[in-house]
């Protein structure tokens, strides 16, 4: 029932109006009901497209029409599930704040437009609504000066992307004879010259990459995510991120189509994706705040999807249509699973904050205090983000490697070498991500809290994390069934049904079972069977007592709190090894009593330096401030200056008209 998507739109509009009227209770549940309606519509419509839907809203003398392809529905549905749970729970920093609900509604309405609108005017409006909604959500939770600066930093980088998108759309409209319809872009794509196609591709990569967190734009992620709640992070990492990737893939695969310059563009997209994933994973490993760690991880997973999108361009330029369809489908699957797992971790972080008042990663014994349901859901989500079997993160990263390994099919050395190096980069990224989520789960949740005992996470957050954790597992186990929902994907129609060729019975294969195969559906059965032997050893009474020995603590009495592994000690070895990237800083400050020998307080701070901020963004910021200082004379209030300025303008106008 595609009309349910229109119903979801109107529910979000109603929720927005209620939030503006400060009616927080109905606004919250209207927006959550809209998200649930969108999920229902997606499940009912797939594997077919949603057809053409008309919204009774006039834009540039035309009714607003929407069309949702199967891939758009797929990405939207997976993103809306954690969003619906996040909205139902709301933000724990400032609960049920009307401004947060306004931002949420704007983000979801904008994302719906990005997925469905079919002309440039409506697309730009929807894109800006999505950005504005994210900023409103973050600012509504932390109204400090530092939070405001970080949000403005995010908006500044996103506006760079918006200008790039605008230029790309203008160039496409010019080559399409003035039409702004996306169908016209695709039909006229063959008339683009190599230079124009490359320029538009670069503008699209910059524009959409700003929201996806591709380098250098990933540096706004920790500041923005770190000033919002996990609920905000779940929405931004789910439906908003998926919408941005869908827009990028549509621009590169549909608006540009085939032609010269596609191969070079594929190499560039792949390289940017690999470098971003490595840097984002390295910086995620060093974070000691749940939101900053998960924010960097979001940029890393978006970059993995972009890497496979680059491989898709290379295969398409090389005439390997089947492998191009495989690569693009893998990218969609990866972001779908990421939305579920990241939503579970973000809401788990909110539960920790609601119970303990901090997002800091520390050994507090949360799992021991909370219980089985919260722990199992968080474990499944962390396993997926660490690419551990049988979770969906493992399946999609396995598919990513299998896709990159197919590079030997390309005829050119440059293409083969690019995909080989991309595979090596993905291996490094996977290793760092594995360590990152061992740290997050082991220290942040599993660590022994000793005294004082941590309070337990509330039942609402525990249930939400459990639902998303099970969704992560079931999406992997049921992939041989769910995958058929992408069989009619329009962007993957390269001469073969890639989604249909990725399954053989209960096996998942990279188009053929002669190359490689896995089966999470069978693995979920085999893994419990492997536990039979240790269970039998326990049941037959041959138990070996556990020997415990005290840790040497410098000749002093052991202090469990002081000897516990911290976030810094866990990641310090990596920080030292990659110090040429991190450029770590350490600062120790002492406060004394009257005598210098008696220390009152010892303050220790540590951090890692940004890669692009000091070298790229800071000079731009200083230049803007310098220009603003010089233009301040326009606000001097001096009447003689204003009269002289008007006189100069009159002379210029007369010179131009009388020439």
C-alpha cells in the first residue's frame, strides 16, 4: 500500500505542528507512528517499487510527485526501525523537548523527500530540511557555546556540500535542455563530455560526501554526535545516512550513466572511501565517549559502502555488469545492517547515560547490573559492527571482500591494483573496528564495576536494544529470503539480477558458489552444536576448580578501581604506534595547597589531533574572520560613508548603462 508512505508524511507534518505548539506528548507519538507507518509501507511494497505518489503540495507550479524505487524503500525501512524506537524513547539529555521533536520531524520529512522526489527543486529543499533537522536536534539538547560552535561547524561543512550539489544539478539541467526532472538527467547523460561527467561526479562526491563523512568532512562527526544524545545519533546514522548514500549512488549510477571519465571517477571514489574508513576507524578507537566513538564508526561504515560503490563504477566502466550489480547491492546491504546495529549501540549508550549520568566509557558493570535482555541485544549489535559471525556486519563485510577480490576480472592494471589496495585497506579497517568494539563492549558494558555498583539500565532502553539486536541477527540469518526484496532494484539493473544471483538455497555467494560461499542461516544452527562438547564436560562432573591469584600492585594493597583497564590504557599502544597520524597530546596540571609539596588536585588531559582541521579548515576560518573584520565598516553608522557608497554605485550603474 504505497499510500501509507503519504500517510507517514502527514503524520510527521502533524507531529511537527504539535511540536511547534509545544504539545510534546502527541507530537512524540505522531512522529513515532509515522515512522512505524513507513516501515509497514516498506514491508508491504517490496520487492516492487512504490509507484508514483502525489502529495497535494504545489512547488514551482507543479504538484509534488514522489516515486520510491525498491532500493530506496529498502534503505528507508532499515533506517526507520531504530528511528522509531529512538523517537518513542526520546532524548535522555532533555526528555521530550519540543525543539528536539521539531528537528526529528524535519529530518524524517527531508529524508522521505531525498528518497522519493524526482526533480532538482524538491530535492534541494528536502536535502536542506534534512540538514536543518539534524542541527535543531543537536542544539535542542546542548545549548552551550561549545555545542553551538560545533553545530555551526557541521552546518558550514554541510553547506559546502549543498553548494556542490547545486552546481552539479545546474550542470545536469543545462545538458538536459533546461529540465530539472531526474528522468531528463538520465536520458541526456550520454551527451555529457568526459570533462563534464568527471566534474559533475566530483561535485556529487563532495556534496553528498559531506553528509556521509568522507574525508575531510568526517571531522564534524565527533563534535556533532558528541553534543547530541544517542537517539539523535540513531536517526542520523540510520535514515539520514542511508538517504545521503542513496542520493550519491543515484547521482553516479543514474544521472551520469555510462561514458568517458567513469573509470577515473571510480578510482577516486574507491580511494576516498578506503582512506576515510581507515582514518575514521583509527580515530574511533581512541575515543572514550560513547557518542564520539559511534560517530566516527558511522563515518567508517559509510566509507565502506562508498568503497564498494567505487568498485561498482570500476566494474561498470570495465564492462563487468554482473560484478557492478554485486558491488552496488553489497553497499546497500552494508548500510542496512549498519543502521540496525548502530541504532542498538546508540540507544544502549542512552540507557547508560540515563542510569549513570555520563556517556564516558568506564568499567561500571552495566551488564551485571542490568541483566540478560540488554546484554544480549548489545552483544549482537557490537558483534555486527565488529564484523563477527553470524551477524549481518560479518556477512556484508565478507561480501565486500569477495567483491574487491573480483578485481582480477578488470582488463586494466590500474583497476586491478586499485581494488587490490582497497582490499588491503578494508582488512586494516576491519581489524581496527574489531578492536574498537571489543573496547566499547568490554570496557563500556562488560567491565567489572566493583564499588559502587552501577544502577541498572531502564526497561525501555533494554527492550529497544534487545529488539534491534535480534533484528541484526535475523537480518543475517534470513538474508537468503530478504535479499529477494532487491531483485527489482533500478540502480542495479546492469544486465543481471545481482540480488537473485547472490543466493543459492541457504547459501550466500558472490554471484557463483564456485568462488566462495557462507551461510549464516546454517551457521546459527551449527554454532550451538559446537557447544555440546564443553557442556558434556561440565555435566559429567569432571570440573576443574578455578585458581585465582592476586595481581602484584607494587607492594601495596590492591585497589580494583585504580588497577582497572581504562579506555586510554586499552588504546594507548595503537596511539603510540600510529603517533604520526594521531599526534597525541598529554597535559598534566597540579593544584597545590599553601605549600608546594601538598598536591590538592591533579588534572590529566589527553587528546589526538585532527588531520584536516588545522591544515585545511582553520586557515579558511581565519580568512573568513579577517574578511568579516574588514567588512565591519559597512555597519559603522557613518552617514557620509553610506552617501559616498551610494554615489559610487550610481557612477558604476551609469557607466554600465551608457557604455
